[in-house]
C-alpha cells in the first residue's frame, strides 16, 4: 500500500477557476467538486504551492493575495482537511528565483518546515511547471485537464510523465485512493 507523505496542490486551474490574475476574493471560486474530492483524501496532509507573478507585475496587491489565501485556509479547515501551509512565489518569470516553479525552492522550504519526504509525495497540477517540478523531485505527478491541463497534456503526448492524466481533481482523488489501496 502506497500512502503519500504529502499531497502538493497547485492553486489556479487545479483547485479553483483560473480567469487570469485573481486580484480580489470576489473573483476567486473553487471548482464545485474541489472539497468533495479532497475530503476523499482527508487522511492525507496537503500543501499548496503557487506561482503568483501578478504581485510582481503590479496586478495583485499582497493584502488581497493574503485575503484570498486566508479564505483558502479557512475553507480547508471547515472541510476537515490538514493544510500544512500555502507556499507562494511572487517572482516575475523574467526574474525567477530558485523558488518559482518549475524550480524546487518552495518544495525544499516545505520539506524542511513540515518534515516532508518529497520522494514519497505527489504533485497535482495543470501546468508544465507543476509536472516538471514533480519530475525533478522524483514525485508522482498527476496532471488535471482543468485550467491549462489540456495544453499541458499536449506537451507530454509522447513522454512517460506525468504519472497520471485525469479530467479533474475528483479523478485525481480517485486515482490516489486506488493507488493507496494497492
């Protein structure tokens, strides 16, 4: 039986709709299935890792981003889910540091702070960056077709990675449950 140490989640396009840069809580909405899916995995711990270059671009104010993330934390708590933390990189892609996905900095930070075994964790996301960082860390990578997932799937058409390609977070949860029961 394989039980993941931690389930890493991308934010935009994976947990919630991605209309572009979300700069107000009123524009943030979880997919209808997000918490139904995650409650299936409630025995697991979660970390959210998200690139938010809208901050460095001057589109998203830090207080607005924190307001959104407080709402996310509260929503996880209200649904009985163990959200360890939300790791955010606000770097502009043209001036990316080691923290910006697909680099591994946020994951190393999470591993150190939360005592996470990265090699026994999984990344669920919709982007090439999400899958590249999972692959670089030896994690399983589950690509969801929501958000940018269809474009990302085309990128990986003839490769052995990601570990799984699924329609959405509901199917990702089901895939994990099957994997953990083996």
